[in-house]
C-alpha cells in the first residue's frame, strides 16, 4: 500500500470546549458546510476564513469527557490507495493526574489541501 503525504495541515482551532459534545470526525468541502460546522461548534465566534478553492476542513471532536486533561491532535494526512487518510491521536490525562472536575469536549479543526473522493480518519495510539 503506497502512501503520499499531503502538504502541511493548518490548524484553524483546537481546544477543550466545543458545543459539539458527541464523538465525531467531519469533513467540510464547501463554505456552506463549513459555516454549519462552525456554528454547531462555536456559534459565538466569527467563522474563520478557509479558501475552498485550495483547501477543505477536517475536524475531530472527542465528545464529552468527565474531566480536564483530555486532548486530541490531528497528526497528519496522506493519500493511500486513492483515499485521503487523516490521522489523529487522543491523549487522556496521565494516571494519577490531578484534573479539573469539569466536563470538557476536546477538538481539533484543520485545513488540508483540497481533494475529491473518500476521506477516512484513523486513530493512532
């Protein structure tokens, strides 16, 4: 299976508190899809610019977590057998860590080079 790395990802937003509180991976290829995604994620802030003639958006939302200390990071993207594979890593708080007892919903949203066709998300340890 051959893999071809795609150009560097551009982080649009990353953090601990999204209004999307269920686990999901999403791709937005148009301005309309992007606006809908952003408004679901954070309706209080202006929609960040994305040049959909060159880019599309990939996002990973972990969903609701019981404490602070959880993180998610989109770590790369590569084309494998004609499919864009977006890789990400979830990181829980270390064992025994003192964490805030507050609900969080970690997320990472990136812009990636525009590509037609299937997109898959792969979680890496």
